[in-house]
C-alpha cells in the first residue's frame, strides 16, 4: 500500500470515529479542569476585588504575578496546587495508556467502527500489556537520549570550559545533534506505534513477538512507514502553525476576545488529539497492508503467526 | 617630564642630593615614566594616594614581579606612625583566609583541584623602604582588624621609622611578587587569559574627624571579605605593564605608549583621579572602538563574541547618556568594556576605574538582555564607587544599591519597564521588577536592616538587601519627592561628593538640605523619618484597601428629643442617601504617607491624603453617590510596598483578567497532558 493510500484510509477511519476524538478531548478537559479549579478559586478569593490584575489584560505583568506568588503562593497555596497537578498528571498518564487500548481496538475492528463496547473492552483488555510496552519504549527513548547526551558530552569534553575553546562549541554541538536526535527518537516513536498495533492484532500475552516484530515492520519497510509517520508529524506542525498564527492576532483585552482565544485553544487541543488518533489509524492501515499482503518473509505475516499460534495450542 | 617633575615636588626629599638620587633612581628604572602626560590640567580629586608601578607578567610561572612607589599625602592633623596596606591576593592563599572561610570554599569550586598549588594565589612584599632608605619590613606584621583570624594575611601593618607629619607628602619604595590564582573573585588567570585586579599592595584610607564617622585619626583597612572590596583614596597611577609580545592589553586609564623590550611589550598607562587600577591581558582578545561624545569607548572581546560587540557599545552609550543627563558629567576620556572568554567567566560583571567587565555568550538572543543589564550596572559603578568613593566594605548599599537603582532606571528607560531584562513573546520583565522580586521574594525579607557591614550578614540577605532593597527604597524616595526632585538630589549628591568619601549621613544630609530648600511644605521635618525606617530598620512596608461599603441610610425609628412624629427625620427626600466608606489598613511596620484615589458611581473622583500612621483608617462620605473603587497609592510612589495587588479595591470588577490567566493556565495544562499522552 502506498503511503498516501494508508494516510487517506486512516483519515477516513478517524472521521468515522469522531466520537472517539470527542471522548478523548472530554477526558483531557476533565483532568485539566481538576488541576485548574483550585487556582481559579485561589485567584477569586485573593484577587477578585483587586484592580491590579487589570494590567494583565494589556499584556504580561511580572509584578502582579510575583506579588501574588509572594503573598499567597510560594509558601502556601502553590505547593498544594503543584502537588495536585503532579498526582493528576500521573493518573492521566495511566489513564491515557488505558484509553490507547480502546483506540487500538476500535481501529482493529475497522469494519464496525467506533462502538462503546469495543472501545471500553479494548481499554480494559490491553491495559497491562500496553503499559509494559510503553515502559519498554520509554526505556529505549531514555537510552537514545543518554546516547546523544554521551555524544554531546564527548564533543564538548564533558562540558569542561577549560578543555573547549569557547562556549560556541557547546552551542554548535547541540545544533548539530538535535536534528539527529529528533529523527532517532521519531523512529522509535513510530516503531512503538507498530508494536502496539501488532500486539493488539496478535493478541498475545507475551510481548516478545510484538516488540521485536515491530522493529522488523518499521525498519524493513522504512520508506513506507517513516514517510507516513512524518506526514502525520507535518499535520501536527500545520495545526500548530495555524494556531500560532491566529492566536498571535487575538488581543485578549476583553472577555469576548479571551473567550475566542480559549475556543481557539480548545480547537488546537482537539487537533492534537485528532493527530494522535490519526497516527494510530494510519499506522494500522499501513500495518494491515504490510502484514496481510506481505511477500517479504522477514515481516511476520499475521495469518502465519495466527496459524502457528493455533498449531501450538 | 612634567610628570616626573611633579613627582619630585611631592616627594619628601629635603636635600638636593636626595633629589638627584631620586632622579637617578627614575632614570635607572627599567620602565621609566617618560611620555606619560598629564590627563587633567586641574586635579579632580585630592590625589591622596598615588602609585607608580612597573610590573612584569610571567606567563609560565603565572606570577607578577613589580616595583612600586607609593606617594601618600597625610591630610589629617595627626602625625601618622604606621601604614596599613591591602594585600588582597593573600585572600586566595589557602582555605583558612577570611575570604575563603566566608565563601565556604565555594569560589574554589568543586571541580578545581585544591591540591594543585597553581590554583592558589599569594602576594609578598620583598622590599619596603622610606625615602631615607630605611627598611620598614623588619617590623611589618599581618593584622586582622575584622575577625582576629591569624591565618588571614590580606592586611599588612608597617610601622614607620619617621612619622608622617600633617600635610606632608611622602614616598615609599617597595618591590613585590605575586602568584596569581586560578580565576577567583574576578582576579587571576585561566588558560592564557589574565585579569589583574587588586593585584598590588594598596594603602587603606586614613580616616580622620571630618571623614565619614571617624572621631579620631585611624586607618580604615579591612581584610578581604567574601563580598565587597572597594575603599581607597584617589590618586594618580602610572603603571608600566610588561607582557609577552602578541598579548592584547586593556587597563584602567589611558595608554601613553608602548615599548618593545626583548620578548616583552611594555604598555605604559596613566590614570588620574581614580581609586584603583586593573588590567587584563590575553593573546586572543581583539579590540573594537567607538565613541560617545568625546569619550573613547573600547570593547575587548574574543573572536567568537564579535557579533555581541555592538550590544556592549549601545548599552555603554545609553548608560553614559542617561547618567550624564541625570547625575553629572563623566570626566574621563575613555572607558573599556572587557568581555571575558567563556572559560574566564569568573572575571565577568565587575567594575574598575574606566574599565569594566561584562558578560555574554555566543548566540545569546537579543531578547535576553543580560549583556545590557550587566554592562549598564558596571558602567554605572563609574559614578557610584569610583567617582563617589563610598566605603563598600562598610556601606555596600551606597555602592551596589545606588548602582542597582540607576541600572534599573536606565534599562527601563531604554527597553521598557516591563521588558527591559527579558522580552520573549508575550513574556517579559523589567529592571525594577527584577529587584522587587529579589527583595520581596526572600523567605525572610526582614533578615537584616540595610545598614550593616557586608560580612556581618551572617544568615543571608546580603545581596537582596544591599542591591534590591536599596533600589526599591530609592525608587520609593523618588516617588515621594518626585522624579525631577530625585534627579535634583542625585545631582546635588554627585556635585558635593564626587571624588570624596561620603557615608550614609552625608547622603541623608544632602537629601535633607535639598528637601528643606525645595520641598519644605511637603516634608517640613526633613527625611530622617524615611531613612530611619528603610535604612536603619528591617521592617516591611505593606498597606492595603480592606474594603468598601456603601450602606443605604435607614430612616431612624424610636423616640427622639424635640420631635413629635415617629420615624421621621429631617431632610427626608425622594433620593436615597448612602454612607460610603473606604477602609485602609497598615499591615507593615513601616509608615509612609499615602494617597488614595476614590471613584464614585457618578464619575466623581477624589484624591485623599493619609499620613499612613494608624493601623486602620477610613474615609467616609455621605450622599447619593456610591463608591465604586479606591486605589491606595495610585501612582505607585511607595514602590517598596510588599504587595501592590491589595492596594486597590473595586466593588464590582471585570473578571476578565482572572479568566484570561486561568484560560491560559488551563490551556497549558491540557497541552502538557496531551504531550504526556503522546509518549504512549
């Protein structure tokens, strides 16, 4: 399957499953609301009669923020808000793992489209395996980051200002390494997508096959899988660019414009969620085309594997 | 030759033979002072302590070897029988020096090998003679006037064989050598970059009644402490610096000429009416030149920093322009800004007469204005510390605090009050705002009063209180007397005290005299009350508007004298009458006069005055109008108020700002969560 075909099919599936995006957005909104509510209450309590915050309408005012933090925040309310935020962020992370199982299940059952039954069943069914898989790939990501840090360390003689000619060496080294790091990290992220999809399609308790199989899928057909991944990344960049362009033009000096910017922000968040779902959807389409129709013995054919699995039983 | 003649005149040689010997001595000196012409036709200062130094840098041993002549004028009515000199480099001799103990070893850094003798520095006088050839080193001893730390050798006391009579000028001849430390406290070397400050034996200041707080004549010569270093008499410096050929050099004063000698280049510098002399040398540094009015500006930078050079020039010009307008003339004909290499960062951000060091990094974006902030700060020191030569060792707030105030004013003037330090997208903050955060952001802003010897801030607060709190109360003083009068005070202070040694009481006297002449109606009792609170006390200033009430007057019921009817009061009419109140609180201990702007629903506004003394106070109005809002100190004159957010109160207010803040916070929380979800 060509990249464009997979992209188009994946796009279509996401459109058909728009309820899924709505659900994910709702979850995101709910969690953010729980985090933001205490701050809103604090500001209402402490600043609701003050005229000083009006300065914030004209732009950022450091003094308003600093005085607020000094008086009410740093030693009082903010540590609590920060602690709550950290807890909720961790909960959200696990919840996202949970929801990802549902997303994968929906796209696995492509003919039926989104149904609540398939979604929630997928959430529960794949949670632990997805969590483990996520952990493995996070470890790989940390490993890649460490490797690049090690290279940077070597290029800058351990950031030793005595050993390098000048600080430009550090500056230039970072400039050189960042693109390579982003490419490598992106490849691993792409492979992790295929690992999740492969795991859901194989539906095995053990993650050995999906984990290593995903590397074969991702790397052997690199010129199909990576362009698709990159295309999705470009969609994200496009959404980000449009948001940036529009938000910079909204002067938030009254309630209407603040509301407008808020709505624009929510559209952007929805866009991010759409891109995430699109990434999985298009990768699923690509995966199916590669695994079900492949003539390449290096790529694990799903039918072969399922037959082998049945024979083992 | 004019210089040589003058030196001979001021020397205490009583016979012609001695004069001839002296002449021969000068001629015999390897680096003579020929060609060093007078810079100011009329001395700007008393020139109490002047120095002629021939110094040679040994880059292999990381040492300097020097011959020095000290010319000192005894301005007191005492016969002075001893000298006290700073040997600052001995502060870096070992871990037991007072400097090192106060630093807790931090300046030596964990990465530095303390066992490597090359990281340490020291200084030793090898010869010290008076004009009669008496060896004065015999009875010399290290003294520790501040802390009795016997390991500290940063001050040496030299008893004299011949006392110095009142009004007498004397010359002392000495030799010294010094091992340079690996860069510490702005001095020393790193690789082939050298920054030489506090490098020569330098006299303390002989204070006598009439100078600062002195009640009797005595040397003011403190040990070298972890913070602060400047206090010296004005003088003329003729310094010949021999460095290897190929080294670029910058120094205080003006270059008079160079001379090649074997493998060395001798750079001959002369600085007049300054309190110190610093220099730097490196084979990698390049010189860049510009001009502000008649002042030659020079930036010394390495190749990788060329792109930053225009920013240094612009910041310097802005600073000189502003201070010239609001404080007084910059009299020197040159100013050099040194941008240390990255490995020499330990010498960045420091001030010396006509030579300052800045800070900058390759690729530093324009919107991060650390280059401008630091350059402005250090150049401002040319006024506060250099020309107005306060005692930083005892009253550092007069040096760093005044400089911080002017640095903030200058930065905010040229780059915006809310953007002068950082201006990135919609985020930014200014100079005054930064100092406000530094002081009020302290976990305990009341940790000490301002007026304290720097090394006696035992439990923190030195920097925030010295720099930031002083800046804030000077800004508050500006608010109280007005912008133009503040400039007037500063001009008067500069005119009266330039090239002298003022102390706190001298500045306060200037303020009081100015206020008596120009603002006697507003402040009939002068401004002592102000300084008592902001300088000599550690208390906080905090006022707020407690609440506003608009109560509709009820009809009175009951039995009243001289009435025949129930429940009817005179003046009853169709309009509703309200009793409206604004209640103000003084939450802090500091008392400041306050203004309150009160706005009514009929559009009327009243500016009330309150002396700010009571713990609570109210303004009450009766009528058909209701109060809509009130702002305490609407012009933010009392900038040191610890919380400006509670200085206003509106009965009903547009909640848009809160919604704006929350919606932005909400959006970023959502994005953070979505980014976390992308990791899966």
